[in-house]
C-alpha cells in the first residue's frame, strides 16, 4: 500500500492541528489558566497547518477546479462530509483566534472547535474504514488510531509551543497526557497490525 504523498501530508498535518486545538479547547473549557498570547499563537499555527492540509488535499484531486462538486454527495459520501467539515473547522478556529484578538471571552468557540475536530476525525477515518478491500483499514480500530495519533501529535506540538511561551502549568498537565495518548496510539496500532495478521 503506497498512499499518495499529498494524502500523507493532509492526514499528518491536519490530524496534528486537530489534536492541538482539542488540547487548547479542553484546557480552556476545564479552566486551566493559559495566556491569550499562547492561545492566539497556537490557533494561528493550527490554522496554517489546516490550510496546508487543505492545499495538499486539493493536490490529490485529478481536477482541483472541480473540488466544489465534492460537497454534493454529502448524504452518502464520507469524503464529501470531510470536505464540509474541514473548512468549517478552519473557520471556527479563525473565529476563535479573532475573538481572542478582540478580547471577547466565549466558551462557545472552544466547544464548537472540540466538536468539529471530533467530527472531522470521524469523517476522515470513515473514508478509510469503508474500504473493505483493504483489511488493515476496514476495522473498528481505524477510527481509534486516527483520533489517538492526531491527539498524540497535537499534544506534543501544544506542549512544545507551551514550553516556548512559558506556559508551565499547561505543559505540566498536557505533558503526561501526551505520553499516555502516545502509548495508547502505539498500543492500538499494534492491535491493528495483529488483527490483520490473523
């Protein structure tokens, strides 16, 4: 199995951005004191990563000028649902960033970002899980792997940015979570490979 480089770029970069936004949203919603400057920087980095991922997904299309048509099949196609979820997630992240810049304190935007990140992971994972002829993906652990790997990379990225910005409390809380989620991602990946071997 040799997936296109653009698909690897999209799933890796977008998944890490989703994981970082989830970490930020959970921190805000649970009352962990994080600075506005850290949140703004992290959301800006996430938005850029998501835009790079979106660009990579366009590169994968045979006719990028017809990309708008992909939303038309949203009732039956997980790819169409992903095409709707990704830009919506980007918009919510940009709105959250703008709200921070304008000093508007709202819990709706982090909550919406959390829900949309989960929805985007679900749509992306289901694209692969529905491919019945590829046994490695056509299994329930595909969704779990997508979420855990995205969370793992996103938490590590959030911790790195937090350390650079002096967010000691956030790093102390998110660091162990990153380790636990990474070990969970590794374990479920091993289970997936074992499942395919039998």
